[in-house]
């Protein structure tokens, strides 16, 4: 099979897989992603790019690595739901910036927000 045909087929298949993974992760905007989710998205994109464009790679290995990068975040999310300590470790803690209508300047400095 010509390389260009294989790239077309791989692109279609991996696009469908990427769509299913994105749907499974849920609806979040980029600003709402924690660092681990952001990194996971970048790695998944890299895995797909490699296995779509390089016909010498084994597509089955691409699907295996995608499965790993899908299952680990799902497991981490599952554990984080049950453990506050683990959730704070993986997602961080929220910081109150405004409380009772008053700007918490010390908290803004800690979070590196600057206001004039």
C-alpha cells in the first residue's frame, strides 16, 4: 500500500480515537485544565502526530500508548475524588482572592497577581 494511503487511513482512525478520548475526558476549557491534564493533552497529541506521519511505526503501539495515557489520568481522577490529600497534590489548592468584598492582597502576591 502506498505511504500516502496509509497516512490517510491512520489519520482518519487516530482522529476518531482522539475525538473519543477528548469526549471521555469531558468538557473543560484550556484555562480550567490542571497541569497534569494539560501535559496529558500535549503528549496525546504528540503520540498521534508520530503514529500518523511515520508509516514505519507500528500503529498498534500508538494505540497502546494512547490507552496508557488515557487510563492513567482516569485513575488519577478516580483517586483524587476519594482523597483530598491526593487531590491537593495533583490539582493544587484554591486561593481566595476576594473575601467579603475585600481584595486579599497577600493572597494575590502569593499567586503572583498584581493590581494597581
